[in-house]
C-alpha cells in the first residue's frame, strides 16, 4: 500500500473488546511500525457512578485522527456496580457507552468509523404493527453524532442501511473464513453436489445460503418456519414446526448457515430433522454464537449425534465454557478487521476485501488439489 493516509490512525476498543482489539493492533503494528512498539490504541474508559449513571473519557488527544471504534454490543461478560449490585452489561448499556465515547471526541477527530460486528438491535429491523424501529433509529443517531462509516458483519437484514442512505454502511461476509476453517478442520470433506448440500434454516437466511451454495458449487435446500400467528410469546409468534423444501439429503454432508445462534433451539430442530432424513455429517455456521440458554441443550444434541461441529467467529463475546467443547470451532477475524482498518485509513477501496469469491474459488481449488495428491 502507499504511504498516504486520510489521517493519523487511532483505534479505540470499547469495554469487553480488549483481547480482540489488542490482536488487531498487533497486526497493524507489524505492518506499519516494524521498528517500534508504539500502539495505535487510544486509552478510554466509561466509569459508572453508584446510581448506574456513566460518562465517557478519552485519555489522550484525538484531534485530526482517523478514529476506528470497535464495540461489542453483546458482551454480557462485563459488569458494573449499581446500588451495591453487580449488573451485567446489556446491549443498551454498551450502546450508551459507545455514544459517550463518541461524545468525548467533541467533534475533533478527522473521521469516525464504528466497527460493530453484530448490529445493535439488528433483529428489530422492520415494523410489524405498532413497533419501534430500533436499529434504524440507532443508525441515524450515530451518524448525527458524527460517525462517517459503520462496518458490520453478516447483518440480519442489511436493508436497514436505507435508514442512513448518505453515509457509509459496509456489511461484510464471513463466508471465506468459515469455509477455510471447515476445510482445515475436516480435510477429508468432498465439496461436490452429490456429497454435500447447503441448508437454510429459515427463509430469512436464504440470501446468505444462496451465496454459499453458488461459491461451493453445491445444491441448496431450506426450511421454513410454520408459526402460530394467533398468539405472541416473548414478543414473537411461536414456531410450531420447521418444514423442509429440497432434495434428498441421505448420506450427504450438510452445512447449515445462519447469522446467529441465539438459544440454539431452532437450528437443533433443523439438525434433528436432517438426521432423521439420513444426513451424514452436519456442520453449523453461525457468525455470532450467543447461546442465550446456555450449553446444556447443545451438549445433549452433540452427544445424541445431531451435529458434528459448530463454527462461530470471535467477533463478539464467547462464554469461556465454549473453548472446552469438542463440538466448537472458533473462527478468528482479527486479521481481517485489521486489513479493513488499514485499507480505509489509506482512503482506499475495500471492494477487494468485501468480494470473497476469488479467494473462495482459490481455496477450493487448493483443497481439491491436496486431496488429489493424497490419493496418488
């Protein structure tokens, strides 16, 4: 890359992102400051009063800097004290702290970009009846505070960017990293339409699964959720059944692709039906692993042979127990995020980073060549 920058680089990691941001910083230092240990990280904090109120603080000048703020709206592993009680931080708490840090910049930065891997309120992206449009409101609030670009990954519905049509919104796929991790973990996998199929767990994930199907050159099937629209439970119409549409999956390896695992109930139901239809190995790709109901249900499903592996990224908080599970594979995106920051700070296009098709094709060609050599 050239030496011209849009502004001196500064990276702020919000609370709960320390490990991720430190690794991103190490890549940036390696690429740019070979003879220096100086960091690109800018120290900040969001202390709380005993009442739960807070404030944002930046510990050094950011005047004229090209700021990248990395935040995890879903890290419930960090806490604060309120009225003598220890309270886990909710997405709302993290969002307020993000605004506090942006407010602390006081408009002095050259440019502010927010890297929010899992979009705050991303599932509340459309209105059904008298409902708030939380994600759209948040996006408008951020750009009104001075944010120029928002970078997110595998958004639940990227059309929410229509709320800020005059500002930057980049929705980045994790497909290449997921496929690469799967092929490294299972070098015996045969990527062939007669041996492997992609399955969408619902109609909302179809666009994402079509991309995987096209890139891998294999068929696509889907489930649709039959809901009971006469009642509402926990804010939504409960799912009565998952119905399958697609070809026979008997003896085939299956990739189930979704943007997130929340409780895991839906994806496990899909996996069970696929097993009943004779599927061989089942691999679950979920960019974000929330596991809101804990791991016991997932553990039992794995013990019962319903799936082979779950792949999620390190873009958001992972509960510590995950690393001890045989069924879990973590996909590291730190280097990819560092590439994005480095490219944008040079004011260059990230189109090449966003378009993963060539890298996926190259990865598959190398995988097939390696398998051919092993057969000789």
